[in-house]
C-alpha cells in the first residue's frame, strides 16, 4: 500500500481528468434556496455516511485521507481517471473503511458515552496500518509540540487586550483601519484544482465581513462568495456546480471574510484565551476565540504583532478536521498592512494566493457577494 504519494496532487489529477470529460455529475443543480444538499440523496452509493450535508461529507473524505496518509484513489477505484461517477464504486478499501466507521462509532458509544473521543486519526495517525508495537524512537525521541493544537495552555506573561492592541497598532492603527471599508485584490491562485499552475484570481472584500473570490480556473470561472450570512461555492472540483456551504464551512467562509478587516476580529468572539507556541522555530502568541459551544479558532501573531496564521476546525460525523491559513508578505494599502500571500491548507488540498495589487476603498456592487451562478464549463 502506498503512503508516500501526495493526496492533494492526486485529487488534482482525478478532478482535472474527469472534468475534461465534461459529462459528469454536473447535471444536478443546487436548489434556489440555502437548503443543503444531503449525502444520501445526492450521491449514489452512500451506506454509512448518511443524512449529512455534501460539504460535510467531503470533509469526512478529507478526514479519511489525512488519517491514513492516503489520496482519493488509494480507496476509490482508479476508473476515476476517466469517470467521476467511479467514486460510487465499492472497492475492498471502501468496504473496509465502512466497517472501520461502524467500529469507531461502536467504540465511542460503548466506551466513551457516545462522545466522539475516537476518530480514524486516533489509531491511524497518518498510516494505513497502524502499528501495535511501541516505538522506541518515539519514546526516546524529541517531543514535538504541534502549534495547531486545539488544546492551549494559558500564557500569563501577557493579556488578550495587550495582544489585540499590539496587532491593531502593527497593521496601521484604529483610525486607518476604520477608513478601509473595502478592497479589490488581483493576483494568482494555485493549487490541486488549477491543473498545477497559477491562474488569475480576483478577491472582493467589503467591511465588516463580505468576501468573494473569482478564479479563472482552466475549466471555467470558479467563484466562492460570502454575503455576510450565507456562503456558496461554484467551483469545478466540488461535487455540485453550486454548493451552499453549511456548518463548519459556512463559519469558515465567515471567518475568511472577517479577518480581511482586522478591526472586527476581537468582537467576533465572546471569549478569548491566550497562549504561546512556536511556528518554524519562531515564537508566536496564540489567541483562541470561542463562541458558545462552537469549536474555537486559533489566531497566531508573530513578534511584530502581525497575524501569521489561523487554524479553525470543522466538526464532522467522523471527527474533527482542521483548516490552516497562513498569512505573509504584509504590504501597505492605504496605511493598512494587508497580507499579499495567503496559503490555505486543509485535509482535501492546499491553495496559494499570491496577490499583486490591492485597490483600497472601491465601490463594489453587492451582487458580487450574493449567490453566484452555478459553475459552467468554458
Ligand atoms: C479511507 C478510504 C477513503 C478515502 C481515502 C477517500 N474516500 Fe471517498 N469514500 C469512502 C467511503 C467508505 C465512501 C462511501 C461512504 C458510505 O458508504 O457512506 C466514499 C464515498 C465517496 C463519494 C460518494 C460517491 C457516491 O456517489 O456514492 C465521493 C464523491 C467521495 N467518496 C470522494 C472522495 C474524495 C474526493 C476523496 C479524496 C479527497 C476521497 N473520497 C477519499 C472512502 C474513502
Ligand atoms: C481502534 C483503532 C482504529 C480506528 C478508530 C480506525 N482504524 Fe482503520 N485500521 C485499524 C487497524 C489496526 C488496521 C490494520 C489492520 C491490519 O493490519 O490488517 C486498520 C486498517 C484500515 C484500513 C485498511 C488499510 C490497508 O491498507 O489494509 C482502512 C481502509 C481503514 N483502516 C480505514 C479507517 C477509517 C476510514 C477509519 C475511521 C472511520 C478507521 N480506519 C478507524 C485500526 C483502526
């Protein structure tokens, strides 16, 4: 069995090949309203992951891939190279994964009071066949701290207030931030879903939390929007040509939109905790925002006070999956420092945004942020 192959690259191959064929699952359209598409009505051969929205279903596929160190075709039929419908074929690995899901739920139910303590990752940890002999290398090796941990330990050397004040100062100060109410950014976008090379992107942003991105993907114009309340994706690699985002992906879209305007971050969460860790050997301060019973969001600030990373989590029927966004190359836009490089990493793939220009305070038609037309091939 393969461990070393990069699943993100494989996903790219799969989806580029299949979308070249054109035919495919594009026939089914999202409803006009925001009702989520559900897994067992939308897909063809769902036996255990029933009754969940399609975008959560794809997060589960990310959980499976990440946990086993697999790409999509490690479990799914290689017929995928020619036909996207081949996702529905039951291979031996898929049958095994279904059994594992049932086993995992049984363990959680019987031994953890129904709490989702056990996930695929608990045993697999990036391997298809989890070891059952203790590793001396691990036992006596260096302890690695994961900066992305959801559990943080309080840092008493500084306070949440002080860190936010430092951040606001670092990006230009409250007054200049208040004066930046919108922007349009241009640049390039690269990832598993662009056929390997960079393609043009435009990002539209309006304070406090509206965002739209338009990517000129090889197959056609690919759009993702958040109108302040609702989010949609009309992208060729998604299971549907127009997917309303729900649950953790809706919160994620809101977060992505909100962080574009730093002034709103602190009040977007009712509770904050502060901690410290390291990213690439450099000291960072972690602020963890919490709203009620939702999963928290980690914000990482470097020593100059700039935001360098966000980690958020999506809850799925098969455990929790992380998404990491890294911000760098801060440059001055109307007196406000904005990141020109954004790297998004999650269990289904990785995307790089490299911006070349950002125009501040542009009037943007509100329809930019509304529900886009379903994805259509060029
Ligand atoms: C560890 C094995 C495993 C990996 C890796 C995996 N899947 Fe799956 N996939 C499954 C299983 C199991 C099902 C069926 C779920 C069920 O029966 O409820 C499934 C079903 C699907 C379906 C629904 C097909 C249909 O029409 O019924 C799609 C789409 C899908 N997977 C996409 C993906 C993508 C994209 C990836 C890579 C990011 C991926 N899967 C990686 C195990 C896997
Ligand atoms: C309690 C521990 C445990 C959990 C939880 C668990 N697995 Fe496994 N899984 C194993 C072990 C152990 C094996 C290897 C069995 C062997 O060596 O044949 C395995 C094997 C597999 C295989 C076959 C891999 C191969 O190459 O033969 C698949 C696929 C798989 N697991 C998927 C999953 C998925 C998907 C989940 C989450 C829904 C999951 N597992 C959760 C312990 C676990």
